C-alpha cells in the first residue's frame, strides 16, 4: 500500500503499522511515506509529460521549506527534482543531499550577503529577485567575487492566490515580488550591471490554489509583459511559475493537473522559455502524519479534552493558520464515539489541534494520528516550553528508518549560557 491506509482496524503508513512505530520510537513522531512522495512527483511530472512538448518539460524545483529533512531531499533528488531554497541553510541541505547546483533556485525577500555569496560560489541556477535594492546587492557581491549572477524578477500580479490570508503571497500589499513597472526598471538596471545576467520572470501567488482559473487570472498578463520586455531588447528565456498546488486536509476538491498542464501548454509554452515550477506542500503534505499518544482524558462540564503528548510546538499549523487537520485513532476500537477537543500540553489556549471532533471513545495510552502533516509540520517545529523536537521516521514499503532522532533535553539546553556575572 502507498501512504496512510487501514488494515485489520489499524492505521499503517505503507506496510508498517503506526502502533509498531510508536512502540519502537515513542511519540510524538512524524511518519512519512516515501512511496507517496515519489508518486506525487511522478504524477506531476507525467501530467506535464503528456501535455507539454519534450523541449518544454518543466524543471520541478521542490520548495524545501515544506519539509527539508535530508532524506526527503535525497528521495526527490533521486527522482530528478531541482530545489527551491530560501536560506543559506536550505542551500547547505540541498548541496548535502547531492542536488546539482544548476537545478537550485534561490527565492525570498531578504537574501543576506553570505547567502548570496554562498549561492554564487555553489553556482546555483538563478536568483529570483524580489526588490531592486536586492538586485544592486547581488551585483555588488557578484562583482566582488568576479562571478556572473543569473537572475529572474519575481512579478507581483496583485492576485489573491492562497487558501488563507497568511499563505497568500501575490497581492499588491504582500511583501513578495515587484510591480510590472519595477520589473521593466530592473531589466534596464541589469543591462548596465557588469555581473548580472537577467533572463526572465518568476511568479508564485500562494499556497493551496485549487483552480486553474486562479492561475489563469494571475498569469494572464504575462504574455503581454514578456512581449513588451522582448520588444525593449531584454532576454526572457526562463519563466518560473511557482508552486501552490494543493493537498487534502479535509474534503477539498484538488486542482485538476491535466487541466493545469493544458493551461501551461496553452499560455506558457507559446512564450518559448524554459519552465520552472516550485511545488512544496504538494510533494510531501499528504505523505505524513504526526503520531501522538493520549496522555489524559479530561472531562469538564463543557467539554471532553483529549490531551496528547504532541503539541503546537510540534505542529503549529492549526493555531497559526486556523488550519484543519483530519484526526484519527490509530487502532479502531469498535466502541461508540464521543466528541472531543484535541489539545496538547503547551501552556497556551491556542495549543488546540481541533475542537468538536467525533472519535471512537478513547483512553489514555491510545494513539492518535494527525493527518496531512508532512508539509510545514516538522519544518516549522520549535522548542517552545522546552519541548524537544519530535523524531521523524521515513517508511518505504516494508522498510522504515529514523531520518531524525528525537531531540534530547540535553540538546535543548546545550547552547544556553549563564554569564559569569550571574554565577555568584
Ligand atoms: C517562492 C515560493 N515558491 C514555492 C513555494 C511553495 O508553495 P507550496 O508549498 O504551496 O507549493 C513557496 C511557499 O511559501 C514560495 O514562497
């Protein structure tokens, strides 16, 4: 089986029971399906292979902020993926996982000097430039290193793309990208810059984009802009059309990839450029769960609380984005159901994964899976309340391995220093 499935009234990831994983590695623990991630990559790739000509197949640069564990990166690198990075740390991860630097694109509104220098040194494919001061900064660093920096400009289309206001990135008021006018100015400035090679445009409108219509709306101005840039003598040989492909959290109707691929073929391919995509959540989101144990059942006059050992520091999406995650008992008891609020131990009312969820009647010690947690789960985890980062396990068919051990409390405390003037 691929991904999360049920067998003999128990939840499995691929062919490995979650009960067994909890026994062996404890909880809270992230568990991912390698086969699911592979299948997602191949599904996107084959939709494009069907719809687009051979010489216009996109480079799929995995947005590794979604889940940057080296094992996940290696898995996708083995599939032939490229990488989208937003920091020096992600560059290090990409190189450590063996990505060809010519398949790495650097995005983000606040690229720092060392980040730019290291990316130039590594020889990445391109910088997606998000402001004109950033362009000047890249020129300065590239000149000092005597390296040429290949850049594309991120266009802000002023369209709301994301499923939640905090994951929408393409509106005029968002910090991302630059206006049409600034794109033209950027190309003009680049012409006079000794170490900048401007070759195209990028656009990413947000996450959880469900309809081709939304993409169409955002990208409809692109052909005219490309033509106008070319008319002014600028090179537009690359278009990076971002990520935003959705996954299932509840009962969402997902983007029709074949329709999307047809749209890319109709709108982007005629512009005769190389094409890059930056899928993040789509690659890993539905591959993973957060596995928890129930510590206590607390019944009050108002509510029944299921208190888990996992908390908002392990998975912050519900409290940060009011995100819905489906939640299931790992072993189906066959008993009646009850309505619970599912919470963690952290000292915040916001440490609530879900309210009013119907689950089989549950006892302390039972295991609970929080689903669709493979993206923006571990990568956003913290040590809040001095809770160690959870373990991560990768399952691949019958095989499984720890891809990050649970952090120890010693590791949590190791870097704190009590200064001498307090040691009295
Ligand atoms: C520039 C850029 N590309 C790609 C992504 C990935 O988005 P998603 O995970 O929705 O595919 C993001 C997400 O923040 C992004 O900012």
